[in-house]
C-alpha cells in the first residue's frame, strides 16, 4: 500500500547570516567550518546545494553530555542557518525532531517525510527543501524489504526497519525537474545493505531517465570499497560526488561519534548523483559550536547542477 507523506512548513526561522555565495574554500582544519563561515552556503544561479545529515535520534541523554539533543539542537540550527542547503536529507530524526528542525530552519523551508513504522512513528528519512525555489510534484516512500510497499516491513536479516523517501521537485529558478532520494541502510546486516542497495538502484532505474537524481543517505558501509557502493556506483551508474567535484574539505571520516574527525576514516554517509547531474564541489563538514558537535555523524554536502 502506498502512503502519502506528511508535510509541514516551519513557522519559526532563525535570524542570522545569509549563506555564502555558492562556492567557498574551507581552510582545511578540523574546526574551520565552525567559525560561522559557510563551506558551500546558499546556492546561487542554477546550482543546487544538496546535503545528507544523520542528525542522531533523541536518546533523551542528559544535558551536558555529547549526545544530548537539548544541547545539540541549537548547534544544528546554527549550522543549517549558515549553510542553507537547497535540499537536505536527514536520517534518524524522530517526529518531534523533524518538527523542531523545521521550526529552527528559516521560514521558507518545508519538509516531506514519514516515520518508518508508519505515520509519525519511528525514525524519519525526511527531506527538507527551500520552498521559495522548489515545488514538490510527486513523492513516495518504500521499505527496504521483499515487500517494499508494506509499511514497517523488514527482510534480509535486519532487525531494524529501514526505508526510503523520495520527492520529485520542479526548480522554479531553472524550469528543470529532479528527484531527491533519501535513505538509511542497516547498521548490522551486510546482506540487508547489499539487498537494499540493489532495490534502491532498481527503483532509481525505474524513474524517467530524463530526470536527474540525487541520492543521500547514511549507508553504514564505506565508500569506496563496499559491495553496496559497487552496486550503486559501479553497477548502478551513479556518481560519488565526493570524487567527482572539487573537494572543499579534507576527507574526514563521517562517523567521528562526537570526537575529533579522523582523516581517511570510513566515509559511510554519501551524496550520489545520476549522469544528468554535474558535480561542482563536495564537502565533509566538521562544524561545531563552542566545542559541541550537532551529531555523532558529520554532514556531507555537494554543489551540483542538473543538466
């Protein structure tokens, strides 16, 4: 059974700096992006700023601890106000977090998503977007299982429900359309990750081939070198934006777990793109505020142009 999405525009916005002018070079230090300067910033002209960010679910950790959502939320809000992505795919967001992020974003953002257990239950793979520029034309959700249209279904050895949200957008600025696909693969089951990659690959192949596609997610497996990466990139024909564009930051691992990021550690969060997407730049952002990180993951970003 197919489900429509839940969508709500944040009524509150943070006043603050406008995004940078589309392409800013980071200084290369681990905390360079934490000084209030955008690494990519609000996209200008025909460019799109695509971001993937596992924001870490609210575990009700005590204030003052690294995992505290109460303490992390304002850091995330500041980060998003600086970077201003055109589209943002989040992972692990619980319903109250989805609404809070919406409230913290500038008021011209909207979002689409569904809890992986249905309705507002479980984690969301929500997609936020700049509603001044983008208009959603179609959307759907499917589950990473043998029965992808069954809400909350699991297969392939994963004990946790995994799903995908996708939205087809019209770009009011350029007149073009593109599809944003957002997902979170299983953290325990390698068979599940591989079967999930094949399902996502096949679903993307089923879109109109004239439509550019960007795929964001926490894939819980390294890029490059993993089988899931091979299925999506080598076999599926998608491009790893980190390797295709100008690298604005060092290649930090994307799961530092609230510690200082490590050069060359596993890059498990990716932005992939179809052949109809020109990749201009990419970044792995180590933003922090007064020593606090917004999540146990680092956000990954790409500046692209849809052909």
